[in-house]
């Protein structure tokens, strides 16, 4: 029998509290789709978002990259109120470069949010934790050794988002820039610090700076003279414009077997440099030339050119002549002012004045006057020419258009004696030299100013004698500033780095030698009474700061020049930072090693269930689990299937695709390819090879040198596999372990590529393969006969076990790249324009231990052992390559996830309802068991129910809504007797 009573608001309470549940997953459990945790890579591309009609066409997750940037990162320091995330503005560092690896946790797991301080990620390479402030750090990181207080970093120019301006021209829906521009010019750009300093860029080029180990970040490239190049096809990117005189011969080198484009920094945008000219000399008047008609008479011009002299070619008496001009020596000849080096590109810069009244000028590369038969006769020599520039300059040899970065005066980087500060940057100065002009230096010591707060200041002149509404009134002008300045940092022509300051009376100077043409980290610091220079984390030199009086001024800050008047820097610069306090030795070392000065690998957004790895140095972290080899051939005696191929056996593919070999073939020396025979795996021999942590078998392949010595025909054993074609417009990698037999190093040896037949439709001229060249470099030839890529440097020891990796990136067809690694170290990167030929960059493999097909026979067969061959459909990170070098049999490469764990914050509400029964309520029961006659129609009570001791008991309490719908039922552990003397309260509690 039930009785009803209404509840008042005072009878109800709802108390919230947080519960924390620990979740822990391994790589195996994480792969279960029901878990919902995903690991993906988001990457920026230059393509318009409208080009991605579906997820299948967005292979790089570009749309998701833009979403991540828009919701969490873009303009974070200036638009924090419109960004997701719930951490403090100053303690969470958000920086997003070209890509991010992202772990996404579903809200069903993290609840309200991930509990700060509980995220843990363990991989095969690194272990990450969160710092409770929204940052991810490597476990064990000592944050006191890093510069993490953003208030101390008063200036920071990465430029973090410089990658968006690698190409300053646009292509929207097929519509391109009508008048292509070569340099970036824009003001009002904010820096990357929390101070939001404004920057004005003038004629600079944003480029990708290679820090080694496949770490690439945006950098600013200063080309010094940003004027128009008056030489058609001066960058040698097409075969036109250049002519030959007399019997000279020349060839347009477009990336064939000996590609030799200049390796020096490009002086134009977007920086393609895939071609050069080679010309051979057989007489004194032979030359490579071009007639120019677009110059002005009686005008000074700057001529810059790159030249490579191969080994065996003699130095030229005169490298260049310019008719109808006059050099400093009074004639029209120029001798390169850089000392020629065998097989190295050198850049020369000279000046010529055009003659009065001249209307055309011949620019010639010529050996000058040579005598047949003399010792210095360069007849037969070959020279490579690239990047030929003729640009007008002022009469004081300063460029009409220069590269510079300018920031307006700001007190935050105005330092006086006793105020500590540090300036940090990465620089890669271009090695160049400008000669004296009749005792006068052409560029004021040819020094390049890196940064200074001196020379000029911006002012509105007073008094104003014009009404403000008059056009041109109250305009800012640049005037010479006072003599004192807080810092100047520059390079002189002797590759000496100088750091100085002055109060107008005392000028302390500290200097240090620096290597040009190489990337280096420098810090110039004032600490207490000491000025010091640090290079690559080590203190190189120091001096006493003798300034006594004021050093602050009203000058603007100039980067890449001395007040935009002289000393224009030529080279690259990145990650420029100014700190308003000194740095400790540990902090300087950390800035140098971390590249951008940040110890943070990425971020964690607790309320959104996202963890991101964004630091360019740690792109191997959070790699998608699917990152496994597409093919994996160990080529050992155990990974075989003896019953396959009609009993002859197959070498197994241990990848998830199981594309086992289809034949094991043998071809005798000098035999035609039609004579190749298959053989059983039982005839194969193996070598046991130890390489770092790997000890195992590799397939031994014999290639006799007998046969025609002219073609180096050899016998060959090879393993034929189902053809695998790589994506020329995507990314891929190849990894293998090899050990070549001694005695075969004087010739080339082909390792893998096309098979013997021509049934695939490719002639012997379009058959791709990988081989070790006789020069000891690793080469790869694609389907295009001229499309050769090489490792730039040589194999260390061909007789030793060597682990090799080739990384390819064809996403930008104008600048596709191929990087070669040996034993975990980068050998070199070769970049090409593959847009000119449909077969450029196209590569496939049909056989391992290949040799090369020529005239029906095998040329350059491989002799040695090979195995642990893997194909990947993505690029390997440096850490992955190094891990594979330690153990090339690691089927799943790189930073394989071991464990992810975190606690969630799940809000739980305790609901409490108090059901109070007054003493005069519920003292009677309608239960028929208390009736004399057991019927609800008979009111007489039984004798036991008439006693004053009788009271009803409560067993169940229910809560109903206004519609009398039962919502909650509470069952008592035992019946409770009601009281007519005191009120009785029943408390119902439950959690939701």
C-alpha cells in the first residue's frame, strides 16, 4: 500500500564532484576501432582548400590542418578570446609549423576534460608528459635550463609562418599572378613574440632552412641586391638565350646523369635551381655569350655569377668579358674574384660601367688569350655556369633595391649600461667577396650587418609649417640618429663576427671567427659587466663592457643592413630572438639545440581531447600507427616459402600485403637476357652480417666481372618481385642493408630496379634503377633518361655493412627532393623540377640485386649481400632512420607507440532528496492484511491492529514527477517502523 506526499524545494539538493578514471592503452589495444582514439598527421600545402572535394583527395589532411590552425593556433597571442583551450595565456606556448601529428581522444573517454598532469605517452624513441599547463615535454626535461618565460623574449622572428610565403605568387582556380614577383614586400606584419612587434619586410625571400637530420624550418633569405636581373635566362632554367662563338661547345644540363646546378643560395624566388650550362673550350676565342640591349650607357652594373670547375679543368685566365664596358682595371675583362675549387661552386661579384653611347653589350664567358701548347692552355676543359645576374647599382656601389627588415623604435629593446640582454639567431652567411676599387672598398668593408639599433631614426619633423590637411604634411622621415647605440652585430669580409655597443665615449667590441656558407647558431650577450659571443652553445670570446653613459637611442631596428644605407647582408637568418635579460650557459645550449628556443614538443588541449606534436625537431612523435612498410623483404633463409613458384620457392614479403617474390633468376656473364633461368631457393647462399644491433643473414649475390669489359657485362642473380611503383607526386622511402664484395668498387653496381624483360613497355633508355656509381655516390634513375638523382657525397666504405635510406618528396613538382642517408646520417639532398617531363620522378622496382639492362645484356651487376629491403609510402623521419640503422629488421619503423595513459575528469552529481514524514502522518495503513476480513471493502481492523503499539512499516520509497510517472525507487534494507512521537526523515541519494 502506498501513500503520496509532495516535496518542497528545501527537500532537494544536487552536489557536484569530479571523478577521475585512469585509461591506459597500448598500440595493440589502440588499434581497436571501438576505442575511438585516432593518430593522424595534418600538413599544410599550398593548394586551395576548394581543391579537396573529399577526404580521399586530401591525402595530407590539409583541411584538418586549417581547422586546427583556425581553432587553436592562428593569431593566438592577439585573438585568444576566440581560440579553444582553457590554459593560461602566458604559460601555454602555441606554435604551429607546416605539420602536426595529432592524437584525438573521444569525449566518451575524457569526459569533461583530461586531468592536467596525467597525460603520458611512451614511444620507442621518446616518452612525453604534460606539464599541467597545456604543454607537452619530453620526460626528464629540466625547464629551468630553458627560456620559457615569454615576457623575457621581447622580440622573436622565426618566421614561424614564413612557409606560407615560399611562393609569393598565387594560383587560384588556375589563375596565376599576371605579373609574377620575385621578392616579398610587406609592412605591418607581427613578429612571433608575445609583444606583437610590427615588422616591415623589404625585398626578402622566405626559404626553407635545412638544419640537418630532415629538420626544416622557415628562414629569411637576404639577397643583398634585389634589383631586376637584366640577363634573360640568367638562372639557366631553360635552354634559350645563350649562344656559342667559334668552335666552342656547350650543353644544357637538365638533370641527366651528371646534374650540376649551382648549390649556392638562389638570388631569385621561388628558388628553383635545377639546371646549369656546361661549355667546353678548345680555343682562345671560344665562349658562351649573350647580347644584352636592355642596359643603359654610362651606368654602373653589378655582375654576379656561379662557376664550377670540374677536376682536371684548368683555371681560366679571364672568366668573363663584357664588351662596351669598362672594368676597374680600365678594360672590359673580369676575372672571377673567388678562388676556383675543384668540383665546387663558387660565386663571384664584380662591377662594370657601360661606355657612353653604347647600345648593345656582349656578356661572354671566355678563357681569354691562351697559347696553344702552353702549360696554362685550358683547351678541352669543361666549365659549368649558373645564376648569371647583371643588376644596376648606384655610383657608390650600393644596390638600388636591397633586402632588409625594419622594426620601429621600441623601448623594450633599448638597453643601457647595467641592463643585461641577449640576442640569439641562426645565420647562414653566403660566402662572397667584393674587390677594392682603386683603393676604395666597394661595400664599406663588404661587411653584412645582421642586426643593429643605430644609424637612422624615424621622425615627424617639427615645427609643422603646413596645415595638417595639406597632402604630404606630417610625414615620417628618416634622419641620422645619435652616436650612442645599445647593439650592433655584423660580419666583416674576413668572416669575423663583431658585437659592439657605445655610449658615444666608450665603444667596447668583442669579435669571434665564424664559418661562412654553413648554418650556425650565435648568441651575443651582455651580462653584468661582460660582453660575450657564443657560437653553437659555446662561449668563444668576451670582453669587458666599458660603457658608462646612456646607450639607448630613438633609432629603429634594422636587420640585414646598416640603417638601409650600406653593409647589406647576404645569406639567411632564422629564429632571431632578443631577451631582456642574460641567459645561463644551460639556457644558451638549450636554445642552440632546440632551434626555436622552446622545450615544448607540442600542446595538449585538455577540454578538447587533443594532443599535438608541432615542434619541427620532433615530427616523429605521434606518428600514425599505420606507418608500416608497404613491402618488406628480409632476403634471409627463414623468410621463405619453399612450395611456391612450382616448388622453386619464394622470398617472403613480411609486410601486411604479403607480396612474395615471383622468381629467383640467374644469368651468366655476357648472356642475353632471354637466356635467364629461374633457380630454386635451395641454391641460394647467405652471408651472416652484423650491423649495430642487428645480426642476421643477407642474400649473397654473385656478379662475375667476366665478359665484355667495355660494357662491364656480368653474371647476375636477382630476386624478381611484383612490380611496385612509387608515387611521383607523393612521398616515399626505401630502406635496405648491404655489404658489397671487395674488388668490385672500381665500377658501378646496380642494386634494384627494373627486371630483365621489356614487357612492361619501357625501353632500356627508360628503365629505372638504384646503383652505386663508380664515383662511390648512390644514384637513382627514374623513367626519364635524364632524370638522375645522387647522394652528393660518397659512400664511406663499400666493403663494410651499410644501411641506406632514400627519402623522396614530390608534393611540389617544381622542387621535388630526394635525400640519401648512410648509416643514419644524411649524405645529401638533391632537388629537381619534375614538372617538365611526365616520367621525371617516376620510379618502380621489379627486382632486387638487379644489374642494368643494356643491349640485351646485363651491365653493372651487383656483387655482395643485400637484405632487409623495405618500401614505405611516406617519408621516414630522422629518428626513424636512425632507429632502422640500429636494427634494420625492425618491420615497423620509428617511434612506435608503446603506451598512452591519462586520467579523465568526469563530473558526477550527487542527488539528495529528503522525504520527511511528520509524527501525525502515515500512522494508519490500508493494507488488507490488517482487516478482520481480508477485503478492502470491509473496514473492521483485526485485533492486533487496534493496539496503540501497532504502527505501519515503510519498505519502499518512490519519487514521481508531476505526471505521476515513477522516476526513482528506493528499497530499504529492512522495514522501518513509523513513529507518532517524532518526525521521520528518509534520505534518498544517487549519482548521475
